[in-house]
C-alpha cells in the first residue's frame, strides 16, 4: 500500500450531492496557483468519474483516487 500524495489544499465535500463536490472544486481551483496539489474528499460516487472528466477538459492533472469506506479522496495538481 502506498501513501497518499501530500495535499497543499483539502476540500471536504463529504455529504454534498452531485454536482456539489465538482462545483466546490471548480470554485477553489480558480484561486490556486499552478503546481498546487489538491485533495477533494467526497462521499458522492459520481465524483470519481465527473471530476476526472472535468480535469481533462480544464487541463489539470489527476494524480490519484483513493477509495475508502463510502468515501473517496481525489488528488489533482493544478496546471
């Protein structure tokens, strides 16, 4: 088992329904500098597909998705 990446910023969107976690992420990423690593914590399963799709469109990098008990942490790097 590998250790999760170190995040510069954590967005806790657990409990928010779709598209809440993605909207939280988009709003925050706009304020961050390139190279910032973000951890998005979510309990919304759709985020595991919606967020990577948005990252690809927006040009940011998906680093890793960690799955826990009924929650996920999506790591990304702002570009």
